[in-house]
C-alpha cells in the first residue's frame, strides 16, 4: 500500500523528506513490528483482564504498558514525524501511519498513550511559545513525560461550547484554572513522573465558543527555583486531582479519567497561543486524532480478520453442498463454506478498504507539506472533506467487520478463550471518540460539503474520476469503473437534492439524515480506494511474470476482494439514496412525546 | 399486542383454552411483572459483575438467581402452558410469551434457567415414557429440579451429526453414556439439588445423523432402594462431572458448562422415545428455543430502547438547528435532535417489529393446538417457515437496535455506569444460540422455501396479502399497502430466481447468499407486522374518541414508527435483491487460498 498504491517514495523528491529511502521506511516498519510483537500483542488479553485502578488518588497501569511506552519512545518512533530541530527525523505521516497501524493492530489500548503524546507535542510545537516547547514539548518528545487532551465535561460532550472550566488571569500573565474534566484517556498513570494536560477552559468573563482558550496544565509545573536552591528549575505540584476512573466496555487498559483542576485553587495554566482561539487549536489535534480513530477502526478490524481467517482454516465443521468444486458430502474446513467466505471477504474488504481511505488522508497531509500554494489548498480541502468520512468508515465499518469476525468462530467467538469478543468491545469506542458518528456526519454535510461553494466536493470528484479513467483502460476493470462513475453521479445528485433543502431555509431537515449521507459517502469513497487497489493489483498480475506464487496470490486476492466489495457492499447505496431523496419528514418533529 | 393485534381472546372459544378470560391473562402478566421487578431487574448488573465460578467441581450462581428460580416456579408460571393433568393451567403460548418478554426484559440471564426447564419438560411430556414423565418431568415442572439440553461437543457445533458421545445398551434396557458436551447453558448450579440433562448421543455401532438418540441423564438418578432401605426411592450419583466453565462476553450470569458424562463409567442414560430419533425430538425443543431466542432479541432491545429514551429526555446537549419548530439556538434535550430521534425510532421499530413477528409465531403454535386438520397443517407450515426468520430478526436486528441505543448515550453508553454496554454484550449471543444466523438462513432457503413445492411460502404470501388488503381500505395506509405488495412481489421474484439456480443443479451457489436472503425476508416480514400494527392503531385513533391522551399518543407513536420502518429500514431490500439476483459468483470458489 505504501510503495505501490500511494507511492510514498515520490515524497522523497521534496526537500523536506529528501533524506529518506525505501530502506529507511522499511526500517521504521520493522521497528514498529518488533515492538508490537514483543511488547504489545502478548499483553492484549492480560491488560484487558487487569484494568488500571485508581488507588489513593493515583492510577497504576499494567506493567507491560510501562515497558511498551519506554521502548516506543527510545526507538525514536514517537518523534519520528517531527522536524529535526525538535529531535525528529521528518518521516512522512503516511509512513508513520503504517507503523502506527502495526502497533495498534497488536494492542489498541497501549497505542493510545503514545498517540496522545505525539498529538499533544504536535499541537504545542504548532501553536505555543518557544518557552513552552522547550520546557514541555521537548520532554514529551523525549519520552520523559506523557500528555493528554482534556475537552469533555459532564455537561459538555458533543457541545464543547458549553464547557465551564474557568481560567482567571493572574498579575504575572499566567492563569488559575478551576474545573472538572471527564473521559480523559490516559489521564492518569504511573508510567512517567509527569503528565502534560492540554485543557480547554473559558477565561473568566468571556462567553460562547469564542471565549474558549487552550491551556497547558502539567500535573507538575516547572518553576525557577529560589537562589537558595542553586537557581535550578524544580517541579511543583500543580493541583490536578484524579477523582474518578470510568469502567468501560472495552479498551480497558486505557484509563478514562475524571480530573479536577484547582481543587485547592493552586492550579496554574499556561496559555497556548492567543486567548479565545482554544477550539481552533484543539481542532488541529482533533482532526489528526480523528484520522487516528479511523486508523484504529481499521487496525482492530484487521486484527480480527486474521484471527477469523486462521480459525476458518483449522476448524472442520459440516460438509460442503453439492457443487462443481466439491464432491457431495466432503467434510470441510469452514473456510470452504460460502457463507463463511462471505464473512471473511466482508472483513477483508472493510478492513483494507478503510485502511486505504485513511492512508489516502495521511497522504494528503504529506502532500500539504510538500506542495506549492494552489495544490496545497486543494490537498488541505480534500483532507478536511475526507477526515470525518475516514474516521466514520473506520469506526462503523470496522465494528461491522469485527462482528462478522466473531460470527465466523461461532460460539467460541463469544468466549474469552479467543480475542474476538475483546476486539468487538474495543472497537465499539471508535464510533464515540473524537466526535460521535452523528457529529462527523454533521461536520461532513453541514460544513465540508457546502464550504467554498462545493469546491472540496468537486476536488474529490476529480480525484475519483482519475481512478475511474485509469480503470477504463484495463478490460477487467472497465465494468467497475463504469459502476463507480454511476455511484459518484448518484452521490452528486443526492448532494444537490439535500443542498436544495437547505437553500429553502430548513437547515434541520437538511441535516436530519446526515448520518445516512456519511454512510453512503463512505461506501463510495471505499469503492474508490478499492478500484485504485484493483488497478495496482491487476497491473502487477499482468506485468510481474517473475513474481512468486505468494505474491500472485496476494494480488489476486486484492482483485477478488475488490469485486466482493462492489458486488456485495456497494449495493447498499441504492436504499440510502432512496431515503435521502425521500422528503417524508419523520424524525424532525414538533412533538417530542411521539416516541413512547 | 395480545388483545388488539393478535386477538388472543379468540383462542378461548376453543375447548382447550375455554377456562380463560382477559382478567386471567392480565393476572399472568402482572405476576410476571411483579417477579421481574422484585427478583430480576435489581440484580441485572450485579449478576454480570459476579459471574458463576466453578469451585471444586461445583458451580455456585448468584444468590438472587436462586430466589428468582423458586419464585417463578412457585408462582405457577413455569408450568402454566402445560396440560392440567401435569399440574399446568393450559394458558396459550402467546400469553406465556408475553409474560416471558416481561421476565427476560428485566434479566435475560436468569430467564434462561426457567426457559430451559420448561422446554425440557415439554420435550419429555411429548416424547418420553410415562415413567420418565412421572419421575423427572413432574419434578422439573414442580420447580424441584432444573434441566438443560446437551447438544454441542468440541468437534460438533453446527454439525450435530458429528457428535461422539456414545451410549452402550445394558442388559436391563438402560444405556451407559460416555462423552463430553460443551457450552451447556445452566449446565451446573446450586439452585436445585438435581439437574436433568437431555443428552444427544450415538448408540454404539450406529452411524450418521440417524444413529443419534436422545437420553435423559440426571445428575442424580432415581433408583428403587433395596428392601433394607424400606423400599423407597433413593437418589444415586450418576457420574456427570463439571470440568469447565466458559468465560463469556455477555450473559455472564448463566454458566456455559463443559460437562463430562461417564468419567467413571457409571453414567446411566434413559432412552427418550425410540432409538435413532434423537435429532427429530431435539428439534422440537430446538424450534421452541429458537422462538425463545427471537423473543430474547426483542426483549433485550426493548430494555435498551427504554433506557435510551429516558436518557434522551434528560440529557441536555447542543442546540437545535434552525427550523420551523425550534428557534435558532434553543438548547435541547437530545431527544429533540433529529439524528437522536432517528436512532430512537430505529430502536422502537426493530424492537416492537421483531416482537410482533415472534408473537405471530407463538400465535401459530396456539392455532395449531386449536385448529382442525387442514388449518392445522397450514399453521404448522407457517410456523416452521417463520421460525428461523423470527429467530434471526430478533437476534440480528436486536443487536443493531441495542448498538444504536448505546450510541444515543454517547461516551456514557460505553461505561459500566449505564446498562447499555451490558445489553450490547448480552444480546450478541442471540446470533449464535440454537443455530447461528448462517444455519437459520440455510434452514429457511434450503429447507422451508423449497418444502412441499413452495406451499409454506405461498401460505405466508396469503397471510401478508390479507393485511395488505385491509390496509387498502384505510386512506392513510393505502400507500404502505401498495409498498408492501411491491416488496412481496420482489421477494417472490428473488425466490424464484434462486430456486432456478438450484434446479440447474448447483446447490452450493443457490445457498451461498442465504444469509442475505433471510435478511431481506426478515425485513419484509417485519414490514408485514408493522402494517398490521398500523391498521390496529389507526382504527383506534378513528374510533376511540373517548380515549385518554396517553392512549392516543401510544397509537400515534405506533403509526409514526410504522412510517419510520418503511421510509428508513425497508429501503435496504433494494440492495439485497440486487445482490441476490446478481449471478457473479465470488464466495463459492475452488481455491480456498484466495483469501490472504
């Protein structure tokens, strides 16, 4: 996917990435693989069965998680996408995403900790002062301290503009924070001696979402020591208290904390960037995190796929029906049964399709980095358009995929003897993290689609059209190119239909089925990615005479899975378009009581 | 649903049910409700968090489960559908199902124990000797002893013909059993001093599925005492050993046991009915159990629906979009948001739609009881046709519904503070119990549809047509009647298309997408039930001038939910038909290796 589908080596033509080679990228992946198999996968079940506990105000996490965190940071992976001036090695985000896929596939709970640290460091480097970068971001990137993002409050989940955490400006230019945050992933642990929280708060007296600012709030803050202490910096307790830990359905190795800031009125926050710009800064981290969630959906469902696949080859059960391929009555490994094959193909189609879509987005982040003005805007637009789609496809289709994977194992899949039941619990959070599917759907239809007179959407159609055009030159794919073209046209028509509703002034009706819109958009976007993979695979099958049997099988499997995706999964767009163009209004109602 | 939709009081015209009145039926429901709220619902979480343990070869279950079991039996509910001569009160299965819905809604794990006891007693009374009924079934019905069904073995899950448990006939006409069974629900516990297992085994020397017989294998068997013991019966240990307990994703209060029979070669089994007929006897219990699973899908998803509904009324979050109904910027309880309303409607549509379908099946069981020859055959055919559909709709759509319910609660839904995450874990087993969805699909398309030259399917179309005809006389429903007619015609065409594939001799291709066939069949069957409910509701709204505001709201909600079902859920049939009529063969392949 990296070298053949997304051509990441093209990126090395640009100065920023020019030091890199394929060998270097391969080493990154191998490092990730080695950490994953040694420090992560062996502890997947154990860390679920022994979730972190909050004891005497402090959280203790699984010992294996300590090892993983330190190994990951020591390996250089944590800082690998950062500028050399911050100790990074400037590898492309797309390559890092592939490494992250490998890591998260082995342990989606552990991955969270390093993912948050890297995201927080990125935000600080982009928006905060050199002093804060020097004091805090550099320590995070070095692996000394961990980090989090603190947004949600009991009364403010999807609606961040309702947050109540307050910041009072002090004479010295710092702020005193006071408030409660909930569901703070990795919000407390004993891995590092300090944790750097990025906290959304409202400066006293300001109102609305523009009154929200972003603060760096460490558990222990750095202070200049007095002269009697030799003038060195010292760490001072910053009045951040762990007051609760959520017990969750899955991803149980990652504590979701309830934190109190300023219980003793001694909690100092350092303003990041300018006052009132907190939400916009946080959304930069949030958008990166959304891609991470889409990727997580894909790596968890891929982990499930390989479990199901291995099981289906081992498990003998039942006989195949009469067929040209099997004698009547032949006992079969269940991989021989069409219904099991259907579930496996579905797993593969959704896992690798959602992976391709999210990798495409990471590629756009790198292209933004390496492109000139006009292209840069185009890639940025494409990225913003597709981020909620890639997040949602990974989360929602990933959950469907894992659910099918559990079903492949029959009753065994429901037991703790196999990993499927845990992966089904783990992946369920992805539809909630970083904005629920409903919120992503509103972001897509309500913001990205109408933005700039539909320019982003048109850019995307151009991208899809390129792939369709290529497919038309390959006889085996012409049919699928035509098919995708029709799907894009249908999506375009539905989009226009919905925009017409908005132009008539009823925004609530316009957005009421946004959830179905993102579902159909996602289905077409994955078809685009599968057709693209199909093109690459067929090209190899035609050109690569000398390739090994396994290589040929790999590419043939890609083509078959592409076909499966179109013939089975893409079918569902019909019903979605019908509903989206049907103007019977049922869910928008003046009378709430009608639901009893 | 009982009195207005299914007219259960009509049943009391027949001699068998003639003693009953609406007041009597209401009392059954009230008894169930009282047990549910006092002995079940309060322990839903606690029993999940403290699952049964196997200690020193014996399973201890939650104390609350003991109380429930005894209360349920004492109340007379356990034996209520049985003949008076067995101490029962001959209430219709449909009424009992309604009581069971109430019970299971409060605690789906506890319900399993009484459900299995009742099913086992029914099987014994239908097929076993008077002696075994007298010795064992009567004790089960009295609540003294519990019971199970023992089918699955490690190598024989979906494929029961591969079981290896052997039975060796002894000179006295009894059998010695030897074998392992797994996943035996309620297979060991300390509620009753004895447990009666119904065990599928193979009589030594016999082969194939016709070699399988059914045995009653108590944990303690009744033996005539010797004269020195005053000639009374005594209970002898029967060599049944608990060797393992499965740790499960959900329904954790119900132990799924691994049992060994005859470890010391002292396990006696009593043949039920005739040799070689084990599978056909067991399938009678199995078919009843399948309806029970469909009902369970419905009662769990209903429990989730009411949790989500209550939450959505309490939780303030975000503002409504500009709309004729809401001022821009008005803060809203989330039930006001269209996307949340969509999820709630979906929950209600699937929960009450699947309930209606399974109640329809129970009604057929009662009509079989009360009908004369020709009608009896018709109702029996309808029952057999619809049993796999009702089971699958309850299980699969129930899981979709609960998943939506969890989403309504956002991040809170993922925590153990709310019941949604547990209900999501609990309901997942329903797609596996009593034959996976794949097995149900094969039973429907492979057996029920072609049976008797398609007679059963035609009977069902007749039933649906009656409802369509009625709807055409109600102006508000004419459109939906026409819509359902088109759906039935489409299903008929797809069915014919598939049967043509079979007639061309490729049974494996014919059955390869049976899973999609049962999905589309289920969607149309639920539409039939919703239209029927819509007719009843509209009739009430038109006639019932004097009814209360709440009553009107109840019926209006039914009509709106019916509309929702058609405009949203029934849309998915299009894509399913397209795939089912598409002859591109992808999942039936000679080369297993193509999945990599």
